[in-house]
């Protein structure tokens, strides 16, 4: 009986130690995870380039890895070139809002609302909703806030550049040697578990590559749907709103809500800048409808294909894993919940397949 418990205790202890080390060196683990993600995205291109020949001479893997790195860099550069001017344009829109004209346009209904709020003791008799709104908009359009933001950005540039350099360095070598991480894990594994660890690593990589490709596809589709929908109804700066809204889909469940709120705020600010005060309600409803419709397509079509099929998990499992991840580490935990849960399931299936619970959880894999 003791031996039965012991065979479960050893792998659980080893996994616990690895989890603690990952938490303690979370910044380094973060760099490795990002580099691993980029290498997985670029691996198909690297393999394709390795098959090219010139006079019976294969392309060197170092050249293939470098071309893949440059391709990834160019793709990100294109996004920056497209999005950066839109962000600057939006900042100029926000700073050009005429607060006095906005307050004057809605003065009469806000006066009635002030009377109602004072009557029910929501605000004091000396306070007005107009003063509060004016204060909030003034703070939002205050260029000093943008100055502080860019000052903080400049002060953080050193650490950001260092992080980018580390990620690029690791990504290149992960592309150059796609068995590098695997070999590290095998070296650290006890000899009698080498075959099991190798099988777990292979299965984890297979499932994660499918998941990451699915997530990338989901983000691109959602960006396209939201941008096209916003352009059709004539929302200003639709490309920026659609880009951010689609990008937020990497955050399960909560991301679409964040993207919709962001889109509504930018849409309203753009209308305020143009003086289209009567179009505010239409803009809010339009943005909410576009995001709501896109999210329905995501929930009914995209997510079942990505979450359930790519990682072979029941929707309830996925939901609970995301909730637990959010409870442990907030938004970052929600983003990493599915990949982490997938790896845990693969490890449990490989080492603790005798347990009934493990058999049940991994029956779809």
C-alpha cells in the first residue's frame, strides 16, 4: 500500500518543485514562454525553408531560422506601422474635444437629471452631474496625462529593450534547434522516466501548436469581423477599435467585454470631437451590436473548434480552468490557463494514468 502511494508521491513532488521554480523565476519563465510561442509559430516556415535546395545543397538551418526571425519581425513591424498612426490620430481627437460645447448641448436634460438625483439624495443639493462629467472629461483630454504616459514609457524603455533582446535571442536558438528545450527536460529527468517525459513533451507540443495556431486564427478573424462591421455602420477609427477588440480575444470570456468597452469609449470620444452629439447613442448601440454579433460567432463557431478540439477538453473543463487561472493570477492567469491545463493533463496521463480521475479527464485525448 505504501508503495502505491509512493509511486504517486514522487512525480507530484517533482511537479510541485518545478511549479515553485517557475513561480520564483517568473520573469525568466515569461521570456521563455514568449520565445517558445514565437518559435512554434515560426517552426512550419523554418521546416519549409530547410527543404529548399540549390544545386543539391540544402539551405543551412541557421539561415532558415534567421529568415523566419526576420519574417516574424516584419509582420510585427507592419502591424506597428498600421496601428501607431491610428493611435496618434486618436490622441489628437481626444485632445480636440470641446468640453464646453458638449456640456451646453446636454445642459437641459442634465439639469432635469440633477433635480431627480437631488430629490432622491443621490447627490447633494450643491452638486451637479455637469460638474462631475466636466471634471472627468477634462482629466481624460488633459495632455499632461499623455506626457506622463510617454515619460513612464521612456523610463521603461531600457527594461523593455532588454526583454525584447532576450526573447529574440531565445527564439532564434529555439528555431535553430527545435529539440533544445526537449533535451534540457530529458537531461533533468531521471533515467527511468526519460521515455515517459519524451512522450509527454511530444504530446504537449502537438496540442499546444494546434491551440496557438487556433488562437492566432481566432484573433485575426475577430479583428476582421469587428473592423468590417464598424466600417459598415460608419464608426470613426474603426480599424483601431477592431484591432484592439480582436486582440483582446486572447483573454478568454473577459476579453470581448474589455474590447467592447474600449470600442465604445473611443467611438464616443470621436463623435464628441466631431461635435456629433446626437449620434452618441447610435454609436454606442452600433459598437455594442458589432461586438455582440462577432462574439456570438466566436462563441458558437470559433471557440468550440479551438478550445475543445485543439486541446481535446470538455467546455466545462475549459471554463473551470480559466476561472481558476484568473483567480490565481488575474488576466495573465486566464491567458495561460488553457496551455497550462493542457500540459498538466498530458503529464498526469503519462505518469498517473492508473487513477480513475486522471483516466476520466484524459479520456478525450
